[in-house]
């Protein structure tokens, strides 16, 4: 079972020592560089890599009258592997063969900033004029200019319109809809210990209520409607695509990229008031081997020219060449200038109206506790959870519903949850608590199923 920090740990790799100088600036460059190259570590898919490599290299040639190349570094994994790779590199050297970390969510960049492994850089003022320092409770760029949000991510659910029609259901618009009796056995969900994005989605559900107890009850209603739990968020989001379930919770990007392929069949919702927005940043690593080109790449990604690639349709004069990338840009001026050209399924974060204000400190403190509660209540007790929810749906019993949402005695207040966050750092205590929770939920579900 993985904590937030452990979710970001993985394989390690060695690096070669490269001497370089930490450069800071204000959007400008100084001094020649022996080769115009930038080496980037990122989990983005091949569509993103193709479009940004091509566009940056063309932009660089036009702006500086010299060629530049982008080199993608692959360390064989996602954000967790990348974070651990970088940490291990700097344990051996003061520099690395990688210039930039791009993507993987905000957490790796925050950890690297805290550990002194990022280079300060101040891009052009246009970025700061059009990106709020905070939005929905989250910082969109680092106060010390160590990392910068490039796009924002929200959380919601994808659904199959054809299956909805067959079931006689309206299109869902809220977490409450997905947790309603009408959606029983129609939802596929992922194990939060295997997916940081789905763990974040579950936290959004909880934070959309004003108390821990109400938030847990809303989340358990959603969990109780699960047809199955998958080992990855990718497998879950594909269930509505394949016609295996009506809906699945997911990060917005997973939903929007699939909707873009078959918009007549699929829909995606980031529920108003039911999700916040988190940044997906870019940062320059400590002592980059190619500081000048690294700064220029950051400038391009954060510029309006780079931002346009994320959300304009393929073939648009200023958009990507081959595929729409389906990510909401972080700059507000993009939506002012190109809002009429954005595909309808792409979330417009600054136009959503009521946006959930995330309590980031609470999110951090509750992360592992919530993950383990979900595993104990749902993933490890899936058949019993499903039968208990079915019994409540069939009987409409308020008494059984009250029993259904009851939390373990050691986790039914926020103060207890915060205490568990610290105490569960001890592996022996952690295992004991988790085993007790699995038994607690199992016994509770059996009591509901057997109730007369």
C-alpha cells in the first residue's frame, strides 16, 4: 500500500557527471551554448512530444536564427520513476544529463523544489499577467519561480451515451448522480493505490462536502455502484469506451481524449462544484547541461504560441498538426483569444462558475488514510460492498444506509484522520490498522446483507 510520497517512488538509474552553471534570468539569454539542444524527461504521450518538438524547433529557428533540437529521455516509467531517477542522479553528481522535467503532476516538482534540485528561472511577464498565482485552492506556479503550471487538470467521469439511453438514464452531471441508486452496477472504478489521479478524484468527491463524514458517505455511494475495480485508471476509463459500463471516474485528460474520438457516443463531465484544478508543471533541473535552450523551451511552452497547441483542433492555423492534444491551457488569454475555436469537450477552467476550493494541506494529510480506507471498504471487499449496496437500493432502508456509511471508530473525525496520517508512517501499526479496517467493513456489509 503506497503513501503519496511512495506513489512517487520507483526505479533508479545512474547518470554521467556534466559540468554546467545554474543560470537565472528574466526571459532573456546570455552567452553562447556549444550545442542548441534540450534534454527533457516527461510522461506525455507521443502526440504531445511530436507536436511540441516540431513547433519548438521551428519557433527557435525563426526567433534566434539558429537550429535547436529536442531530445526526449526515457527512464522506463511514469512520474514516480522519473522522480526517483532524478533523486538518484543528484546523489551521485551536482549535475545531470537531463535539463527539464515536464509534466507528471505537481507533486514531483514540489518535492524537487523542496530538495533543492530545481533551477530558479523567471519567464516573460506575459505568463504572470495571464496566470493567477492560485486557483481553486492550488498554486499554479511556484512562489520562488522553480516550477510553472503549463496546463491544468480536473477530475470527473466519462460516460457512454448509448448505454445511458438503453438504461433510460439522464446524462450525469455530478458525483451525486454517479452515486445514485440508478447507477448501481453501472460504474467502473480504479484502485487508488495504483493511480494517483484516481486517488485525487476520490479526494475531490470528499472535499465537495462540508464535513468529512458527509464526504465519505458521498464517496462510498459512488464506490458502492462499482461493477468492478481495476488495477489502473486507464483500464477503468476504457470500460465506457468498450461498452462494458456506463460511466467511469477519471482525470479530465483521459476522458477528453476518448471523447474527442467519438463525441457522438461518449461524454465527459468535470462536475461543477465537484472538482478543483491542479497544475501540470514544467521545471528546469539543477545545473542543466543545456541551460540556454532549456530556458528557451520553458519560454515557448509558457508562451501563447505553446499554449495554443494544447487545445486547438488539429489543422487549425495555430494548432497542432496531427492530433488535438485535449488539455486545458493554464493561460487565461488563450481562452479570450481562441475560446470560440476550442472543441466543446475541452474543459474551460476559468468559465466553470462554481469551482471547488481545494484544501491542499488537508489533501496531503488525508491522502494515504483515504487511499487505505477506500481499499479496505471497496477494493478488498468488493463483492460484499456490492451486495450491501444492492440490499439498500432494494429496501430503501434508512437504518441500513446509516450503518452502510459508518466509519471505523479510529477514523470518524478529521482529528483522528490527521493523527493516523502520522501514526501510519510506522509499518507495523499501519498493517494492523489496515487489517482491522478490512474486517470492520466486511462485518458491516455482512450485517446489512443479513438484515431482515
